[in-house]
């Protein structure tokens, strides 16, 4: 399956199965798509964690940001999604 476009049913199944999502490359800039994704997930009741080295220690929409997935507490309950421009180094410490 290509990473460029997932079937709606596939995405629906994932979103129905998870409660916590880490958005790797999430931004605090309102013009960035990852900012909108972050806000959308929060508005729908998901526990959303931001992973962005430049925002580590800060919060956006009241949600904490971490430098890498390895820095996220209780990450065993966390399903990451990556913004297209997010550095792969932010995934360090994630074992799917």
C-alpha cells in the first residue's frame, strides 16, 4: 500500500481502534496542514501528542509536545502518524 493515499475504510478502521495518536511533525503554525490535523483529532476526543524537536516542552491546544517518540511517556499506547515533512529522526525510539 502506498503512503501517499490510503483508502477511507483503512483510515476509518485505524481511527476507530486507537485513542491516543502522536502527530510527528505537528506544528504550532496555523497555516500548516499538521496543525489542522492536530486540532481535528483533539476536537474529536482523541488524546493527541505532538512530536516536534522545535516545540519540545511546549503545548499547542493544551497538548504536550516532545522532541522524539522515545521521549513520550507511556508510548506503548501511542499510534504515530507522521506529517510529510517531519524528520524521520523524530520517530527514533518507536517500535511498531
